[in-house]
C-alpha cells in the first residue's frame, strides 16, 4: 500500500466567519483505493500559498510511501534543508497529511484510529469553546459586554462544554508589548466576574491574549484576574519569549499557557 494521490480543498467559512475565515482539508488516496481525510493548520499564510506548501510536502516527502511509515515521513519533512526546526507552515501542512494517513490505516485495518494509538482510555473527554454572539445579541456590542458574554457562556455550558475561552484585553497590536490601560483591566475583570458568576464551578475560564503585553503589563493584568481562578492565561507575551513567560509564571497564581 502506497500513497498515490492528493487533493486539497479550501473551504470558505460563511459569514460571520466564527472559527476562521476558511478551512483546509486534504484527501489522500492509496494505490489500492483507500481514502483518508485530514485537516491542515492554515498557518500564517493565505490559502493559495498554503495549498502550494501542502502539495510540496506531499510530493517531496510522502508520495509513493507506505502510509504506515508516518515517523519516517515526519523526519523527512522536519529535517528538510537540514533546518531541524518546527516551521509552522511546513509542519502545519504535514499535520493534516498525517491525520489522513491515520484515517487510511484505520480503514485498512478496519479499526478505529484510537485503537491503533494504544486503545481507549476514556468514554468522554472535555472540550472548550470560544464565546460567540447569540442570535439576539448586538454583535457590535458583544465583545465588550460582560452580560452578553455571560449569557453566551451559559448557553455553551448547556451544550456540554466544560471550559469557556474569551479574550477581552485588547487592543491587539503588531507594535510590540504594551502596558494594558486601566479600562482594559477593568473590562477584563468585569468579564471574568460576570462569566464566573453564571457558570460557577461548572466550567473553567480560559483567558486568551495574543502576546500583546509587556512583561510588567502581563503581570499587572494577571494579578487582577486571580480572584476568578482562570485555568490558564494564554500567551500574555509572545510565547517564544521564554524568559518573560517564565517571569510571568513566577509572578502570578494563574497557570501560563
């Protein structure tokens, strides 16, 4: 059994586009006709560029290979050009192709993929969701409304989610880390308080950021959020700034993600 053909599908997300503007799926076909599907991380490039990368990874590192040899194909991809680093675009492409290989192997052996990965451990697993406006919400006000966010959070709990993610601490910027304004801190605190009040202990709070703060700014905001016991405080500074991430982790009582 060998990998013979690849198709890439870029699927546009209909308005308002919650969850992403588009999704990228791949279809791998073997020489004996087994088909596997996967989803590719879209990285930081546009879908047309990502489609070229996906095809390049397949043609150079996976075509005519046995889909069982996932580790070998990964090593070829990871080590391409002797860079030995996890490039987001290249590894993002490989991730979806690997998923498709596992799909093929499950079908070839008539077994669920989890059985090939060591077997089932849990009947159910936890899942979290971002908060999005409900049909009756004013979208222009939702992102700064603790009341609307709390209502959306309760709706997600009723759907079975056990953690809620939100990120009210703007503005997001490409200009480097900044100290959050008192108004940003106040809104973040009100948002946490409102959501915690309605979900109680039914769900964890996941406080998302986008690496937009200075180290001191991240610590300042984090300490203000501590009373609401978030499960994590995500990337308050760029995650590749390891020393700053460590300093923040040592300065507040919220786990850093």
